[in-house]
């Protein structure tokens, strides 16, 4: 059975929405309001971790499979993907360097917001290229079992306490059918509880971070 890549679109949609909102969230923190900065910083740290693990999984699992099986078609695009990942990792490093100081003092907020602008621009370009060039290849060349390992990579390395919120974030614009497919690999309890708990967790998180339980949808697909 070939890979069902719709879960990748769903994760990209979540990252698109949340990373797009980050620069303004940082800019909106009033000088000296470290309590608010801590809320925004914790949200940003979680997103940065999700992004890092998402790309690490692709580096370790997906690119080697495509290069092994995709011949010239893979050679024509995988190096671009790797280069874009390096650019994104560099932007992530800058953000990670600036975040703790800003969180503690709210100083240098514009530098941090600018770093998030750069990160978002690079991420958006990368996700669009990946959806247009990589996902059609993966559908042809990667099996469903191999594809599932990509998701497992992120799950196995994420702190367990964050998973319900990240799931809720992802479900917010997710097609219920794709959500059901993703959850079908989870243990029974999670399968039963998560559809109820995760969206409520995200709603209260979004209220706290974005000031609304229903932030603007990007509707990527
Ligand atoms: Fe991706």
C-alpha cells in the first residue's frame, strides 16, 4: 500500500497558521510584560520543537528513501529540500538564541520578531515546494508502513505532555477523516479520549495565546 500523504498537508497547515502568527505575537508584548512574554515564548518553543522534529524525520527517513528509489527525479529535488532545511535550521537557531533573553526581559523584541519573520518566509517556501515536488514522489515510492515511521519519529521524541495540545492544534484545520486515520495508529484510550480532549485543549491554549479560540484559518488545502 502506498503512502497516504494527507497527514503532511495537515501538519503543514498547522505550522503555516501558527508560525505566521508568531512575529506579531512577539511585537504585541508590551515592554516589561514578562508574564505575557513567557506565555508567547512557551508557545513558540513548542512550535520550534515540532518543526525541528518534523524536519529531522524527513532528513533521517524520507530523503534517503527517495534518493534510493527516485532516480533522477529525486536527485533533481532532494538536494534543494536539504538546502532549505539548513536555512530553516539556521533561522531556528537564531530564534532559539534570542528567545530566553526576550522571555526574561522583553528586550530585543524586534530582533526576535524579525527572526520569526525570516523563519516563516523560509518555512512557507519550503512547505510549498515539498507539497508540489516531494509529496507526489512519496506517494509513488514510499509504502504506508514507511510513511508511518515519519510520524512516529516526531511522536517518539516529543515530550508526552505536549502531544494532546499539538494534536489539538493540528486537528483545528484537519480533515476529520485524516485525523481519524492518524489516530487509528494510537493506543485505544488515546483514540477514544483525544478527539474530545485535544480540541478543547487547543481552544483554551489559543484563547490564552491568540486572544481567541478560533484564530484565522489558513486553509492550505
Ligand atoms: Fe513536511
